[in-house]
C-alpha cells in the first residue's frame, strides 16, 4: 500500500498540473467562447496533436485528483476497518480506470488518422 503522504503529494502535484493545463484550455477559448465551439474552430483543434495531449493530461490529472479526493472523503466520513478501506480503494480505482478509458477513447477516436 502506498503511504498516505505520497498519495497527498501526488494530489497536490496533479492540482498544480491542472491549473496549468486547464489554464491553457480556457485561454484557447479566449476571447469568444461561442466562436471557439463552432464547428470550424473545433475541426481545426482536432488536427492539433499538442491540444490532444493537453486534453489527455487534463483527463489523467483530473481523474487522479478527483478519485484521490473521493477516497479521502469516503474514508474520513465512514470510519471502517481494513475491509472497508480495501473496498473503497478498489471502488475508486475501478471508477478512475473507467473515467480514464472513456476519456482517452473520446480524445483518441476524434484524432484523424
């Protein structure tokens, strides 16, 4: 089992990573959100590999950050034994993997080959 301090260190690191990449994502929508979500703008973004990488980083960092936060909240709200902790860990890992798989498939499937 990974130490709680290591999990929280990665929680903080992914939070900082998200500040940077979500900032890039939001800045790319500047100055007009309506124009940035029009089909010509979206079509031009699909072809940019660096932007796909930004989206994947957002998915991975946000997934870890959210799942670790959910795990921490559940373990603090419901004080259970070792079996409960294991159940929460497995549940959070399964949910996190599902989010990462669906998110990765979504980004990768729209990349033109």
